[in-house]
C-alpha cells in the first residue's frame, strides 16, 4: 500500500511539473508575441494530429512562427524552461519526429512559413523552411517551369525531407534534394542565426545535409534548380514471377541497375503480398522508354502494363497518389504504420535466395497493406553515386539498392504486437550472419524501434564521429533532441577528434554527371 502511495505521489508530481512547464513555456511565448496554436482550438487539433497514429505524442506547446524572429524567440522559451525544441515542417515523419518522437517537446509548426520565390536570371529558388514539397514544385513550375530533385508525397515538408537526404523518383537522374541545396539560414540552440554554405560555416553545411534536424531550425533554403523536361514517361510493369524465377529476375534487374540502366531512368521494384511490379519515371518519350525497357522486361519475364507520356506536374500528381499538389496548411493525412529501411550493395546469390524464400514462405502469408520497395539508388549512371560519400553527411551514396519497408493497418485498428516481425524477417533474410551495423538505414524511413546508439551508426555510419563533434560545438545541451538524433561527442562517449579537413566544396551540377490475385499495382503510400 505504501509503495502504491509513493508511486501515486511520483506520478502526481510528474504531472504537476509537466503542467508547470506548459504554463511557463506558454507565458514565455505570449510575452515574446510568438503565435501559438492553443489547446481546444481547431488549429491545435490540426497541428497536434500525428501522421502515424500508432505512435502519438503530445507537445508541451505548439508555436506557429511566421518569421525567423519568432523561431529565435520560441527556441529561447524552450531553453529557458528546460524543454526540448522540435521543428515540424510537414508532419509526415513515419516516427512522428516533428513532435520530437516523445511527449513534452515545444513544437515549432513551421508550415505557415511557406513562401517560395525564383530568381529567373540565376534559377535560384528561395524557399521558406515550412514549405511542403508539392507547394514548392507547384510554385517553381508556375514561375519558370523549374524544380529540383525531391520526393513524391506533396504534403511532405521540405525541411525534414531535404535535411536528411531527399530521395525521390528523379534521384537517379538528378541526385538527392540536398545536392541542390546552395545555402540555408539556420537558427541554432542559442537562438543565433548562421548562414550555412560551402563558403560560410562549411562544417555546419556538411552536417545539415544528411543529419539536419540534430543541429538547428532552418528558416530559409536556397536551391539551384533545373529546367524541367517538356515530356517524361511514367511506367509500370507487371513482373510475372513465382518462387522459381524470382531470384533470376531480381538478379537480372540489379545487374541492369548497376551497369546498364540509363541515367535518364528511375526505377524501383515493389514486393508485396500480391504480384510484384517494376515502376518508375523516364526522362524521355514513351518510344524511347520502350526501346530501353523492352529487352530488360523480356529477360526478367515482365510485361509493360502502362507507359504514359506526361508533363512535369502530371508525373508529380501521379507519384503523389493523386493528392492535391499545392498543399500548405492545414494537412490531414494520417496512417497507422511501421516502417524501416536498409541499404545494400548488389545482393549475392545466397542473399537473393534467402530473400525470395522468406517472401514466398513467410511474408506473403501476412495479408496486410505492406510493401518492400527496392529502389535502384546507385550504380554507374546514378547522379547520387557520382558524388563522394564524404561530400555530405548522407553517407550511403555508394550503395546500389535502397530497401524501404512500409506496413499499415486501418487507422482505427491497433497495430499487431507481432507486426514488427514481418520486416525484421526480411532484413534478417538479407543480412544473414552479417552485422546489421554494416548496412545503413535512411532517416526518412526511420525505424523507431532502434536504440539510439544503433540508429546513429546505421543512419550516419562513417560520418558519425564528425557529426558528434559538430553537435557538441553548436548544441551541447541537446536542445534539438530526438530519440535517434546525433548525440554530442562527450555524451556519445567519443574521444575522437573531428576530422581536420574542411567539408568538400561540392555543389550539385546543373546537369548531374552520367547521374493468383488481381494484377493490381501496389501503390506507395503518401
């Protein structure tokens, strides 16, 4: 009884402390005239709604900056009251990292800061930090028929997307979104503002291109852009595979991706409980696509189901799942999911056999809305791999394949307790007796089940020691903290010094260097 009473008092004290912090932060924001979403209002309901309902978190307060000064003042309010600060640009994080990945953060809802401008002479786009990808693409197309390479889901925020890689359906041809970043205005933990570029604060610029959320809040980006092609061709092909020919099919496709896939081609394989497919985007006409793809499909027993010529907004709409492109605020997309990811080189015969065996004997029996898509990420003609692994803190450029896993159930259902076993089994089938730390992971396809030490090593690999040193220099108290963020060097237990060489001054080139069930396509969720 006594122990229960003590436990009850402890819980009450914790709750009281949380209320005190909420009140203190709210008072500070009010004093500094930082706009907020207030509890009980429609704005709060919108801003506090998580994308992934499986892991909801409650912020201590939601600031809604409309200026850089608001961001500075809000961060100061968090610091003064011992509250972690987390920016949310789009709220599309599969682990709800825009909320902090845990309760009790001060959330900065940035999506009201969504101005997009284009300098017609230089082709440089100036983008506020809370702009969503679809909005950015829509405005840049309207202003000058230009864009930069980025992801497909229109509601995704530019901030989280760009600062951790920014892979998308154009990346094999045009590189990652972060490769087009020229500079960023970064609000640090002490509320000062720095410009980060290859010329100013190059170490910080290196760090935010791959691990950005650990270092500050970006209020403004500047991007190089390219003139979008008049015609592109989106395609989908059915892969007529079974347990006997899938290994040969996957092997042939990865060999093609490694050696012969044209720079103009972007493609990925979808493995699902139903029929697999190969989909993608080709920078060219339908006739040109067919000439390139037909011999490959013949070799892997595939059939071109659809090839449609379209303009730039047309392909954005298609790969965005038909959602409105020009999204700002509010945003009401939700799902009930578990995600994870892994990068690999070309899979060995043994790995392919293990993967296919698991897919057919175990995974196909799980009748949920899951997919495992294998993106042709690297290779000889990939614009991603044309840039050095050391150029930015995105260190997976040399990997041929990016495996992204996504499993969802109805939003009203409870995700099954054994649901994680599905993708753990896939990864175990690929890794075998190897060390999972040798296989990277993509922060924008996060696995919240990874502990922080493992997550850091898999997301940032060889870049981690230098990232930890930079973190210690700009945010030693971890004002910007997530359960899987970069730790400062001392807190991480690292005695290593940061590398002495300055970050390489590499920019994205104007044109990157030779950079039996219904046959129903399993669409990537947005």
